[in-house]
């Protein structure tokens, strides 16, 4: 019992010093990448295309709280078609960096918010609850600047089928970006 207690005290004592970082402050993230549809009819009717966005928030060193905005577009696979499925997402994202012993730090994140979906050439649009979860790697160039690679699952809970053909619309963006704490 005493040995277990001493190990717990040692771990609890090491965690704050391992996670303490000089990169506390306002955090700005910019990203871009490729997004792929993974849900039913959306997967059948659209192909992978582009994703870009940004976040603004506060970093507490190992933990960040961010307001994230993302724009994703999926193109029709039909050669002559200009139809695309577009989403504009806004989420409150909680991000936790894991391990602070090297200049490469893995992180996980979870976000909740809203997504607005529309089809180009159509006046129909739909606003739905959004949930996203993902993981990535921060490659720190300096204590206040990093390049990151991340992937996530984005899930829109569609209320109607006027725009989103699936009750659960799912995307998987793979993104590269920059992250800095000025």
C-alpha cells in the first residue's frame, strides 16, 4: 500500500513538470488539407476534395481551448457536373498535448458545435449539431511555433434529408497546418 502511494505521489509530482510548457498564451492555428466522405450516400455521390480552416483560443501549455472554423467541400464525380457538397463548421475544441519530453508532441482533441451544409447551385441549406474527434502530431520548431499534421472524424447529425443524404453525415479530413502562440 505504501509503495503504491509513493508511486502515485511520484507520478503526480512529475506530471505538472513534464507538461509545463513555455507556450502558454493565445494560440492561433491555420490548416488545409484533403477531406473524404465516409457516410453512405455521401460516399457514393461525392469524391474527396479540399478542407481549410483556422482556430483561435488559449493554450495553457499542455491543454488548449479553441474556437475552430472549418470549410470542407466535396465534388461530384460526374465529369461535366459542377455540383459540390459544402459544409461550414464552427466548434469549441478541447485539445490536449500528450508528453512534453521531445519537440514532437502527439495530441488528441474533441469538439462540439454546429455545421451548415449546402449543395452548390441549390438554395437549400441545413444547420445541424456537430461532433468532431481526432489526433495529430505537433512538430515544434520553437517553443511558440509548430507545424502540425492531424486527422479527425467530423460527424453532422442531419435533421432532414433535403441537403445531407444521411442521418449521420461523416467526413475524415487529413490536414497540415501551422500553430503559434504569439
